[in-house]
């Protein structure tokens, strides 16, 4: 297991990540069989877990996804630990750009399934910006490669 800042890169479907994945709002099937072969989906992926197994981040790179988005997608981020989510996101960005240089990063946020008055706040604190809505009404946030992976301190 290779340590990358706060993150360790693990194999897709690693049993240590299954529990935290099952608590993410995007997980619709909570059976153990559902994640036996992984939960990152099609395409190249990078699955990251903190050493205390309290945060999970999954990147997936596809040529083009169903909604027409391109780049490297954060398909899962869940933080149940003490570290600031925005800091974990910034570290994960650097790892994504190291593997896929020059790629746009993006994620979908389902505001109906998050208990927050500002869904995606931790991504916004990490310098991500609203770039649209999906056909299903999900918020699309992005961080273009010229942002360089640095946390935008003007965001607070």
C-alpha cells in the first residue's frame, strides 16, 4: 500500500473501503456482492483511503460519460474523520493530476440527498466551481487543470 499524503491508494473493492462506501449517498445497493469486484465503475480509476479508513475518495477517468462530461470524475467522496474535507480534496486533486496531467476534474452533487444548506461546500472551499446541472438535476462542479491543484484561499 503506497502512502500519498493523507491518502493510501488501494484496490477497487478493498474490504476496508466497503463500509464507508455503503454510507455514501450514491450507493444504491448495500449488498456485499455489489462491491466484490469494485465500486469505481468503468474506465481507469484511482481509489484512495485514509490510514484510519475514515475517508474515501474515488477518481474515474472515461473518454466521455453518459452526460457528455469529460475529464476525471470524483465518483465518491466521503469523510467521516477529523481532517478538513477541503484539505483531503486538494490532496486528492494533486494525485489525480499526477496520474492524468492536464485533465479537467469534475463531480456531481445531489443536493436532495445531502444534509446541507450548501451542497458541495467542501469542494467549493477547495476551489471548485459550479459549471452546470445534469439532466437529472444534479449540480456539476469542476476544477480545470490550470487551477494547478492549489486550494483557493480566497474561498475562506
